[in-house]
C-alpha cells in the first residue's frame, strides 16, 4: 500500500496525520514547484540573482521592503539575529558569533521562549527573559506587561523577539511600538502561521522589522527553505552574511537591491550564514511555490481539510474513544480531530498508541503533543482520503 520511492530504497514510508512536521518531511511540495526545481537543475544561474528575484516576490506578497531565502525558518531566524547584531559592520560580521564589545542582547517575553531560540543564540545573541507565568495562576494577571519589555531594553539590546501564536501577549503592535521607541528592531517567528494568506502581510503591518516564515509547510515549497521579510537594511545585512563572498574587489558586483557595496565599504568574508545556503533548485522551487500559494483558493483548501477531518471523526464514531473536532484556531492552522484515549475503555494509552503506530510499515504519525492529556490528534493537511481511512483503520486496530 502507498508504494513510494522510499520503498524502493528500503526506508519506511510515513502516512502523515500529524501535519507539517519537519521531522517527517514538512509538507508535500507542489508538483509545479517540483517541476521547476527539476528544470532549474539543468542549467546555471547566479545565486544572488535568484535571491534578488525572490526578494522582489517576498516584498510583493508581504508588503515588506525586501526578502531573503535561507535553508529553513530556523536558518532565517539566525540570519535575522545576525543582521540585528551586525547591521552593515564588516568587522562584526566577520567575528560572529563572537559579540564582544557589540550589543547582542535580544529581549524576549519568557512565555515566548521555545527550543527554537537556539537559532537566535547561534548568531551570538544573548536572550534576555522578561515576564512571568502568572497568568496560569488564574488571578487575572498577565504573563508579560509592556513596561517589562521597555525596562529590559538598554544599550546592549540588539532586538526584541516575538513568537506569533494566537495566545501570545502583549499584542505585536504594542511590542513594536515599545521597541521602536528605543530604536531597536522586532524579529517575529511566524514559521507556521500560514494560512491564512493575510498573515504574510499582517506582521509587517503590525510593526515587525523582520518576520520569518517556513517555505516547506503550507506554502508547500522545498522543505529546506524558509524566508525573511523585512526592512531593507536588515535584508542587506543578512545577504552580506549569507552569500558566497569569494570575489576580487574589482569584480565584486552583487545585485544592488541586496548588497549596498558603497555602504559596506568592502567585500565581506564568508559570514555566519554561509552554512545556511540554499541551492538554485530550492530557490526556484520556493519562488514558484510562493507564487502559487498566494493565488490558490484558500477557502476551498480549508473546506477540503474540514471535510477530511469530518471523515476521520465519522470513521471513529463507533470506536471506544471520544473525538472532538477543533476549529484550527490554536497551534494548528487546520481543523484537527482530537482523539481521547481512555485506557480503561480501550486497553491502551495515547502514548502507547502513538508509539505503536509509528513503528508500523508504513509508519503512521498522529499528533502527539497532547498525549499527557490522554489524546492524539489527526491533522488532515497532509492526508488523502484514502490515507485518512487507513489512519482510522490502524487506530481502531489498537482499541479494545
């Protein structure tokens, strides 16, 4: 069942009911984007010219001044931090992640902290926590007060970081106003905040100086892409720390919209972003996928996801579990089926169910973020109807 190239090379295929998770390959690249990548592999183009073309498209769809593509959203976060720290200073660029003598602090609400912060710290940034977890006490207090962010900004502050989720606070516009009052930029992690398409512009409109998106989730471009959208000065710094700079000064002629040679005053060394490069194929694939993403009927896509989620819920209606259809308004951008697994009724636990499904061939991945609460989730974004039915069948095989 579900024959694939992975069967040919002896690697188990995954039936993906977990959503656009990086560890199982993100999403399925759009066929037109895959075709474009294959065509790009047949000839050459200057990488900086491709980045310039991508920058124009990113600016067009986000309303930002410019854009830049790196090898994933986390890579784009590292470039954003590097740009905030180094700006157009060649010496600082050359020394990163060594930040001695340079403003390197990134202020961040404690409740926005995640393991992905490492992408900021990789550039040499020091994270400065602000706020508490008081909201969870049920007293009505908030986790982060705006004044706490303002109070933490000082002469060593390079940026303020903000992770966009529906539950994060204070509002981005409030944080941006505070940061801009102190003349520091705001970096927004919106890696998984698409759809809706409107979010491409939303964070720039609310004051973000740099915002990061994944290219390999809902956009359905190459999994090894992400992009930065923001103010031109920061995009230029990111480009100067990412592009291959092995060039004689007299022959150094990068696209003017990406690199301001006069402002730099010389040719940069290979920067901290060099290991975050993307190939011509990935750049072409991301460009084509992003073009298609903004053109597609988002309402029809949401309707398809909802119909498939309802199909899963209906398939489990007679099983000894309780299901709930979420609205796609939390962490996930799509509706999901939450499946509550009662060990006394089913003879198994949510954790055991998720683990056993992953050990099958093909492997079946369900969402496991809620296993401590006794539930797994079925996300329809990366499923066909046939695969959705298969997931239902495999779940039922472990129940009772």
